[in-house]
C-alpha cells in the first residue's frame, strides 16, 4: 500500500522560516535546519522548501542552506521558489535537493517543463500552481501570488501533466493561511484530470482536514506549514488519527 | 585485501546528486568515496551504483566514462565485493529497458525494465512510501528490518527479472513488482534507502556489515 504523504512546508526568507497569511505579512517561525531535523524525526514523509526571497544575491545562500539540510535529514525534500532555468534546477539537485518545484517560470516558458523532465526525469519535477477563485473560475497566479495570468487551473494542470511534470503542488490562495481546511473541490477537480500525484496545499488546521483532502479531494499528499511550525499539532498525531480512519500512512 | 578494511565506493557517472548516499553512510558511521576513477572502483569492498534520471542517459554516461566493462568485471569477477544498486542503479543491472524505446543495460542480471501499465495504474510515477513484502528473510540486508516496513520509492519503471527467485522483496502498487533483488554478492533496491529514514539507514548498515 502506498501511504498518503504529509509534507511540512518551510517558506524561507533570508534563511529563516516564515509563514504568510494569504501570501502577505510574514512572521518568523524559526531556524530551517532545526525545523527540518525535527520534522525528519516526527515522521514527516517529505519536506518542501519554498524560497520566497528568490533574489539573485540570495540564491547562493539558498544553495548553502540546501546542502546543510541534506546532510541532516534522511527523507526526500523538494526546493522551489525563483527557479528560472535548467541551470538553477541542476544546481539545486547537485546541492542535495531531490525534487524541484517550479511555478512562474513554467508559465512563462512551458517548454522548460518538457526540457527539465527529459533531462532530470519527470519524477524530479514538481509544477506548483497558486490558484485563486475569481468569479467562479479557478485562475493560476504567478510571481508569488501577485499576478493573475487568467490561465484556467484545470487546463494548465492537464498541460503540465502532458508536458512531463511528475507531480502537481496545488495551493489554494483562497484557503492559504485561513485554517479553514483544504480546498477540496479544487483538489478533487485537478486530481481527476491528471494521472500524476497532486499535493494539496493551503488551509490545513486539523487532522480532519487531512482526512477530507485525502478521501474527498483525492490528494496523494498534503502540505502544511504553520500548524506544524507553531506546534499546534504534530505529524505523528495526525497520522494516528488517519490510521483510525482507515487511511494508509507510514508510522 | 584486508578483511577488516571496509572501502565503500559510490560510482559517480553524472546522474544526480550522490552526496545524499554518502551522507547516509556517514550517519551510520562509514566513510565513502564518490568517484568514477576505475582504480578506486577496483579497490572497493562495497560498491554502490546509485542513480536518478533516465536509463538511456545513464548508460550513455557509463559508456562515456568507460565504466561499463569495469563495473561488470568488478561485480562479476570479484565475489568479495558487496554490490548495492539503488533505484536506477538497480534497473541498469538488467539486460534492457523499455525507457525511450528499447535501451540496452549492463546485462548483469537477466530480465528487463518495464513501465507501469497505465491501464491499471492510475498515477505514475509511483512516488512515496510503500511497504515491502520480504521474500528472503535470511539475507543480511534485511536483518532487524520488519516485514512490511515502509521505504521511499520514486520511479515509473520497474525491474522484471527472468528468474523470479532473485526477488528478495516485492512491492504492491496496483501491480506487484520486485522491490529488491539479491543474487550472490549483488543486492539492489528500487526504493531509496538514503531517503527512507530509519528503515533505510538500517538497510545500509546491514549492507556494510
């Protein structure tokens, strides 16, 4: 049985973990390496690092951070944020990242998906979608949630799947930071339209949210940040709950 | 060769980051060398062929670095070497792969590498933690590892050995496939022990012991 995955996400700014509410106003949540190790020990199935600084000068420090993290954890981890070309991908993979998450650059240059999947294998390429419901239509946003591309999220999901993406990281901007649960409808829609794993993101507050997004949203994995960083709950507790509900998890 | 001198060599052929494998050996107390220098490979007591990426590119890199025959020689002619293939490094041992048409592999083990059947398997790649069913309880690699332990998988293709008795552990993901094979001095796993937390580190420790 393939276990449903729980993935803590560490939003990194200036080498610190931060978490925004609706993609704005950030507040520091701790040391990334320390947090990464504690998640590794608390049965996290994977880790996700999103560099929200992503300015050119900061890239080098991110590389160093990725190296440091990879020395200390023995579960897979992905890195995203500000990745613009094949070189960025190669540098991060060479520094110890297992998968790379791409958002804006994939929209600006969709051929990058094909090229990256061919070069590094589909399994290492995650395409991230930041999605917001605009008048009943799910729209893809880029540039850290600042720019509406007006691209339909379902159509774009299908396209990235066809171009060779290995997974989709689906963030609901409407739910992100609200702690009202994952966007089940959006997750289900995307999951039904692609044949690659969908990682749901945005809105998690409790174990039931995970149960719902796995059962009804058809997500393969669920990502959360603040509830773990601020120790409102922990991964083991959520997994124990999911197991009582008959959902396969690694304990 | 000295009995107590362990020399772990990780074959570097330009496919993916190998430091994660090195870090894992370090975590369990062993140094290892990452190299494509044949003279170093020849001195190994424990040879590791890791690999992330495409089968075709991997074979091309191995050929470009003149490593195909040397690796075969070391594995096949020197029974004193313990060999570990990880993920793509497992697949490369077989005769050929369906990836990008038909690509020839190292041919050390008889059989082929095939893609998950998309008619049966709704989501490809197989990514995440899956439990394994241990078939060969007695082998050293599985010492102290419970049956049905979870390991981290990330692949779209899997190995289909001609001789099913070499399957040391199987995995079920809509289809049953070989999670590990064991033959003589060769052990190979489709999952990533270096990414499989405590179970993976235990397996690596068993491999070295």
